[in-house]
């Protein structure tokens, strides 16, 4: 049977079915379809070819190690994405200091911290989410979340989101902070801010 | 703030992004910056194509990952073992190199009469450098080939031309100490534009035994005459 005619998901099923000596061929075919996609993500994430190659190798190592756990609940590409995404972000968390969160905290409104809210983190998260949703444009929200939530550098965000404006993610962070500062003033004027 | 931007129990699992969302998931997505961001990233991963300025780098990375996987000898090992092999090989090679180096230093430090029978040219055999010949520096016209000095023990060479930001332009393997440049690369070598090139020497097992430094060349910009 030709492996090239099988879908990704059928290849994983074939991987489980064939005896161990033949599994290499199946994995070769499966991974070869995704080398470029993973390489592209890793290059955008790291901005460096050697680092991207190391990251991509780790991704495929992990994918192979956990291939048996793929149950077809999603497309293989999406399953691979979860590995790529988590491996990239975990590596970044281990390696890099993030942006100075204190600066932006001064500009971002927070809800009146009543006793219930202090005890309920989800409530605050929902409040922040609603504020971001009402105040920011979609790309501003994404850039803001990646920069302050995941502490990714702006250059990496520019590449990951495929932003092709001249100053990339920086322009969106600047406009997001400006809009959030205005929102804070409005809320303060309405008595909803300390 | 950072904690408020993380995934919560109500967030949509990443594996759900390629399926049909439920009404509850739609409602959540509409107000959750985290899920909107994750969806945008997932979309970039699954749908986007390399831009013009990253295409060569992406090709290089994909080829490098493929090479790391396929260069390891199969020999009945699982794919997992094959992936790991270069790392183990490297460690064993490094340990072996350290032992050889220590032995060599001891041998050289041993007080003895100089051996005048050895050919002076043997020294080059121990080098880890590929001596490049041309092109180098400013040229009158675009080069047609890359040439270098043969390295003893080399089974093949891998040459590559790069932009000055080290983006790969072209690469090729050769069993002789020269590589003919294709027309597309020659066409890139326009007057005033610098390009880089490098070459690695590999033995029969595919191990790099010598590398050149990075060479730079460009076609000289010709001065205009007053009559032009």
C-alpha cells in the first residue's frame, strides 16, 4: 500500500497497525508533510535558523514519543500544533525574562477589589477579558495577550501573527495601551475605578 | 495582569479549533482575548505560507531537521533512537576527541629529537579549515564557480551561498573541490551587492571534518565615464 495516498490521520492508524520495523517509513512520510510548517513556526518564534532547527527537532521528537496518544479527536495538524505551541512557549518561559509588567499595570484598569472579587480570580479575569474585548481591536487584543500574558517579545509576535505593517506589533501595543488608558479615565470618571 | 491573560477552565481546548464550535464556545470566543489569540496562532500555523523574505530560511530549517533525522544510520533502531543518535554520537565523539587531544599533547610535550623525516605538508592534514580559493573580495564580473583546496579524507563537500544577513541563497553538494554556480545565483551577483559563501568537508560517514570561514565577494561597481 502506498503511504503517500493516506491522510495524516490514516498514517497514524497505520503506524499503530504495522510492526515496529515498518513504523519508520510511516513516520517518515507523516513528518515529511509537516517539516516546512513546523520550520516556519519555529523560525517565526525564534527569529534564528539554528535555534529554530533545534526547536523543530524537539517538536518532532515529542510528536513521535506521543504519537500513540493521538486518537483522532482533531486533525493531526492541530494535534501537532498543540505540541509546537506548548514546546515553544515553555522553552520561552524557561529562558527569557519578560517585559516589565509593572509599567502596563499602571495603565490597565482593574475592578474595584471588593472582598468577593479578591477571592475570585475568575471574576477578575472575566472582567479584564470583557474590558479588552470592548476596548481593543482583535489584533490589539492578540498582541496584548501574547506580550503581557506570555511575555513574548514584540519581534516574535510580529512574525507569529504575520503582521506586515511597518512597525509590526509595537504599533498595536502602543495603540492598545492608549485605548486602555482612556478606558481607565472613563471608568474613573464614572466612579467605577479607584 | 499576567495571570488574568492565561487560559481558564472555560477556555476552548486547542484541539477543538479545527471543529465546529458549540454555541457556548462561540459565546466564549467572542469575549475571550486568550482564545481569540490562540485561534489566530493556530490559523497562522495551519494556513499561512512563508513570506518571500523567510522562504529560504524556512527551507534551510526544514532541510536541517530532515537531515538530522535521516543522516543517523537506521540499523534497526527505532525512529526515536535515530533522532537521539546524533546527540549521543556527538558526546562520544567529543569524549574521544578529548582523549586523542590529551594523548597528542603528551606526545608533543615528550622531550625528544625533532623528526625531520616528516613532510611539512602533513600539518595541513590536521587542520579543520577548508582553504578557499575563489571568489573572494571585489571582482570584475560575477563568479561562475566556487573553488577551494581539497581536504584529505573528505568524501564530499557542501557549499552554500548566503546573503549578508546569512539567509541561504543556494547550496549544493560536490565530490570535487569546486561547485558550479547556477544561473539564478550568478544573476544575484549584481555590481555592488555582497554575497557570502562557505564550504564544509565531510567524510564518508557524513561527519563534517573541516569548515571554511565565511568568504565575501561582490562585483565591483564600475565607474561611469564622462561620455556615458
